[in-house]
């Protein structure tokens, strides 16, 4: 949603954390439980896991860039 709202593809760690926590809350409310959702944000999450899955590219100094297909197909992914 952050990319969709302002077309900005570079994010700080603080912004990634805020989006992550917002989505975890959404999923807990949507599912009505928190079984296997996780929800704890670890500092290594954006620098290790998201690049591994091709979501973010590490730019350095806790700056990350959102990658394709997330920037290209964000409208479909939001739905």
C-alpha cells in the first residue's frame, strides 16, 4: 500500500517495520486468531528475509528498495 499511495519505492527500516506491524494486525483481525502468524519484527527481517525472497533490495544504512514484481503488479497484489 505504501508504494501505491505515493509511488515511492525506497523505504527506511522504520517504515518497513511500521508496514509489517500494520499488516500483521490486519491478518490477525481478518483470520480471527494469531496462530502461526508470527508478528514479531526482527531487525534482520528486511536485510535477510525480504532480499532472499526478492521483495526488497538492501541499499545500505537501513534503506531498502521495493523490487519487481511488487512495483509492477502492486494493484493486483493489493486486491
